[in-house]
């Protein structure tokens, strides 16, 4: 892993980031629950960006049963959201359907595409295991080898850029450990979450857990100001 200020750069280049996922339909209903019979709470125009707090099964729309809970607390059929038609956020807790609420912290096991691309850009592509700038054996986009020759990697060496990206996506959930250390009152948007996961990607879960950043967020300070002040 390269010990560079990836997270700070993520925040500094907000204008380049996608704040969430794009709506694909012309006018898409956001409903009070994950089904076409639920009341319409609001609508989104094509191209509007939504951030997802969680996802849950519901009424099938053109074969897709997944529904996405947005930052406005209502549900949109995943068929109309450019997520790739699969889980990109945590599953909604049982019994929460049909109750729109405020924005959610959205501690999911992934990061948005813009965050992933910036990690790739700053880590750089390494097709076979090799020492990084500080001598740690890495491969792909910043995967830190856990064994000699990175034998734990399931993809064949030399990696292609597509298998390296797959390896990065396999690694990302390990660095979403930060979600366990934040109390339920901390609200983060997709870019802030991506920045923090990128930071943990370099720092490690142990260092993140005991950090002043986590303490300040849990104390109720503004996430944007805390992240800007605390990240390298």
C-alpha cells in the first residue's frame, strides 16, 4: 500500500466524484416502502444522483426484486438505479420497510465507483507481487500480501487490470471495519464514507479504532470539518 493522502484527495476533488448512483428512468417514483403498491413520497428525474442507506427485496420490476432506500428515506426500484443491479449497500433491517425517514449513515461493505477509481489511481497497478515504496510486498491495486508470493490471492499472476480490480473489491470490505467503531448517529455521505474507507485502507483497522477522528465523529462534530482536519 502506498502511504499517500488518498482520503484527503478524495475530499479535495469532490467535483470529480459521483455523490451516489444515477437514476436511469425518465421520472422514477420513490415510495414509502419497497413495493409498487406503496405510496409515492417523491420522484427523481433521469440522471439525478441518489445515495443508498440500504437495500431490500420487494416487488419485482422487470425481473429485479431489489429496492434501494435513498437519502430521502424512501424506496426506489433498483431497476431504475445505475448500481449494476446488485447489492452495493447493506441490507435494510427487517421491519423497516414502509417507514420513510431521514438520511442514513450508510455504513456499507463497499465504496462508490469514484472512490474506487481514486484508490486505483493512487495505489497504481502492479501485476505481480513486488515491494511498494516502503518495502511492503503488494500486488494489484495496493493489496498487501499476507503470505510469501501472495499465495492467498485467488487470481492468477500476472494480474490483469480487471482481476486486480476484482481483488481490490474483495479487499474493500475488510476496511469498512470503521462502521463498527462509529455510533449510529454519525451521518456520512458516499464520498465521506469512501474517503474514510480509503484512509483505513492505508492505516489499518486498529489505528482507525483508536483515532481522534473516530472520537470526534462519535462526539457529534461535523463530519466534513472533522475529516478535512484529521486526514493527512
